[in-house]
């Protein structure tokens, strides 16, 4: 959608600006208050045309700064608070940053503002790598928001929320959906207990909420899902298996349950709303649409107007192939007219780890699992499964635990090739999650 205005101009022209409000953990900011004020307190003009690193710890200040600086700054670099000082320095150097915001008040200061859009701002998102300096992915406002729906005044009001950090692609999509529709947005906090976050979201009347499958498994394990009554539940960022989809359907029987696939580089590829894991095969191979997908060498590839422009720096030529398709690196397998995700290309374990997890997670006694490889000098590697049970008593009682373990391994033997059956299965109280809300998986 070429020629789109800046974020501020887009929300102002919608006529719904007054309804928009960011709800943080300790404070809130209404978009209407920014019409004649600024959290930047006189810094706005000094940042015009500059590359600005947004390194605030809290999401609330970041949410407002994005509204203020799009169309003003040359580049906005969205940094998450989990970056080490060395990573932050590397990101700043790669982006050629010449300004930074690390702390700012969230209360707008009244002043005479002239919000002049003077350029197309580049939005720089970081890949969620766990080591080294993350890759810097260049998006425009168009590629991020051009395909997002606007919310007509005649439609029932929405209140959005997300477990994600809005400085990551998945969270940013929810942020933009809320802002462009004039809808309130309840922001999460990295250190906030699940119960407290759900209680805040429920008190705000949340109607639409998103998170990774791991976020949702944690919420289901907390026993506090009844604190919200959403109309729409969205999963993205990881593979949504049938077990978590069914659990959310049971928790929210009146809600629409959807799972989406997107990547920082390729953008959003599709939403699935039929309650089933995987995605229909007929989504692949359609030519001439707004989003085109194909499977080549076993991996999903995407071409669309939502694809990032490039990487910054040395990786600039690696974003897309000559035909414009981005290789997501996600392995897919066709079965019974549906594609299923089977892991990452080049992953340290190449035995269908996600397929093993789907078998384990299908048992109602299992809340979540992680399959990985353990190096073995004789066999090369052994398949190892770590399992979190829905009821901790099942793992604390030796007799019950042994019975559950036997049942799980037998289920794997019935449907998996012998080399994919875990050689070791152990029960753990929890699985480590990244700051992006995904399970921590071994890196090749």
C-alpha cells in the first residue's frame, strides 16, 4: 500500500484517536494526550533525521515513542531489554545510530507541537538469536502495517493485549493493530507474574489477546485463564500443536482460536482459524496473490509486500533469493492435505523433533515437552525428551511417574520410526523460555 502516511497521521485520520490508550503495569497513556504533548519533552526536533536506538526497559515508553518518532527519525531501532551491553553496542554500531533513548517519562508534557512528517522512517527489528549480535532487519511502516485491518467506528470496540514484547515482530503486529484501530492495548511486563498480567488484562476488558504457544501453556498451567474472557485468542511465534489448541478451546469455548505463521524477515504468511494444527495445503502454490508461498527443499518460502526490505550490514544479500522468496528455514511435511512444521533447517536434532513433541503433547497428562539431541560417541546422538506434566503429583509419585513414562514411550513407538523414539525421557518442573516467549532450543 504505497504512499501510506506515518503512524501518527494514520491514527489521527481514523477519527478514533481518543479511544486509544496504552495500559502499562504501573501507568497508562492515552493517544489523545499526545495531540498536544510529548513524552520526549522538547527532544522531538533534535531527533529529526537521526537514527535512534530505542533502548528503554519498559514497553510503555517505547509504545509512545514509536508514535512520536515515525516520520521524524531516519531509523528507529527497536531493542529489547534482554540485550547485553556488548550486543547493544554492536546493534548501535551496525545501525549507524547517532542518538539513543534509554529512559523517558511516560507522562506527556504539554507543548506546542508541529508533528511534521518529513521522511519515511525505517523500522529496524532484531532477530531473536541467543548468541552474538542479532541481525538487523529493515522494515518500513508499509511492510509492517500496510495489510493490517482498520477498525470501523460501527464495529464493536476491541481491547487488545499480548504476552509478547512489542519490540519483537509478533508483539509489534499486535501493537499496530491496536493503534491503527484506536483500540486500548494492555502491555505485558517481563517481570510480571502470569496471574497479575491476566488480572490486569481482565480488568481492562480484553477482547483480543495473543502469545506464543509457550506463553499459553504457562497461562494454562497457572490455573488463572478464567481471569480473562476473550473473544479472540491468537497463537504465533512457535508451532501450535493440537493439544494446546484443544486446551484453549476448552478454556475459552466462545472464543475464536487462531494460530498464525510469521517471521521477522518474511512477515505474516497466514492465519489458521479452523482449530486444527498445521495449515491447509491449498495455501501453497497460489500465484499472483498478496502473499505467495512455496515449499522448496523441504522448507517454507514466502514472497509478499510484507517482506522486510533487507538486512543491515554484511548480511544484506541474504534476505531473499533472486525470485523474491524468503526462505524461512522452517521444515514442513505434507500429510493428508495439510502441511505440518517439523523443525528448523540445520537444527542440531534432525529426527523430527517437533513430531516427537506433538506425540508427547497429545497425552492429556502432558502440558509441554522439549525434544533435543544428546551427543553420543557411539551412535552420534540420542533423542532426549524433557516433559512438564499438567499435574505435578504425577511426577512426584515414583509409581505413577513410571507408568506415565511407559505410556508416553509406548505412544512414541506406535507412531514413530525407531530412531525418533526418545532414548531418555525425564520429567522436569518447567522448561526454559527465551525473552521472546519461545522454548529455548539447542542451536546447531
